[in-house]
C-alpha cells in the first residue's frame, strides 16, 4: 500500500514538473493512464482490506461468543420454576 502511494506521489511530482517545463503531449497521456491504473489498484486493494477486516472482526466476535457459551453454567434442574 505504501509503495502504491509513493508511486502516485512520484507521478504527481512528474506531472507538476510537466506543467512547468512542458515536456510534451506524450508524457501527459502516459502519466494520466498510469494515474488511473494505480488509483484503480488502490481502490481494489482498499476494498479487499475492508472485507478482510470485516471477516476478522466476525471471527473474533464468534470466538468470544463461543467462549461465553462454554463458560456459562447451566441452570440447575432442582430449583423450582415460578
């Protein structure tokens, strides 16, 4: 994730230099395509991380509930029911 952000920052710097020094039209086209692809990769990665984190939370909650279910003592049958 950090490497994607570093690449985007580098491309941003190159785009800034392109506007100042006017490197040419080809660089702008390539830069825009690379920006779109890296941004798409970041979006996919973030959505995958979100889904993974949600699954981990559900697994932790499930483990907590299982632990609570096994530690509770059952109600004794000798007590009268009201």
